[in-house]
């Protein structure tokens, strides 16, 4: 779900930028747990080679989701060789149910990650939208105190993380 303009929070030096289920605090740390639900990619030779490698790597990891394959290949020396610059997006701006953005004055997007089943996702996304509407209707002096937070997860369980 998009709440505000994400462009100011993309890294100018990143070829491939991806939201996270868990963010370590360092945009270049490969220990971040990426989530393929939201990414930004600059089309260039590095990112094209990266996608070719990612796609072909599915054969080495049959039956795995593309996000799981990414978690394997993000450590591969080939990515250093082609020079692709991967950046992981902070959950402060690109949050999700796994790790919700804590500051509604910063959040740009929220994702129904760590959530199994379409019904659960739709339920919790509706709660997110209601929370956002309620937050946006608050007077500016109340918003500054950052007392308002998300009511999710509800149907999406953090135990699924």
C-alpha cells in the first residue's frame, strides 16, 4: 500500500533496491531479509545481468519462490563480478507486517508480508488503510507526538515470520 512518495528514499547509487521483511539498519548488509513485494530497479547492464542470473538460478533451486532464490544468490561472487549494487530499503519508509514502520510521519509503503492467505492479507490491508485514514485526519500538533501506531497484524500472524 502506497501512502506517500517513495522517490526521496531510494539510493542514487543502487541498481536493485528491495523492501525487507527484516532490516538490519544497513542498506548494503546482505543479512537483510529482502521481500520481493516492492523493489525499484534501474535498467542498466548490471541490473540486466543480475536479473538473468537470478532467473537462471531458479534451476539450481527448483521449487523455491523467487524471493528464496534471491536469498541464496545475494551472496554469490558473480554479483560482485558484474558490479550490481543491491540496496535494501529501510522498514522505516518501506514497512510491512513483519516489521511495521513505527513512524507514520515517515512511512511511504506498507506491505502485507509475512501473511499467509489472501483473506488475511485483505483483512489486514483494510486495517492499515483505516489506520492511515485515521492518522491523516489527526490535527498536526497531535501527529507530532507520534502516539499513533498500526493495529496490524490482526489476521496476519507474526508467528509466520
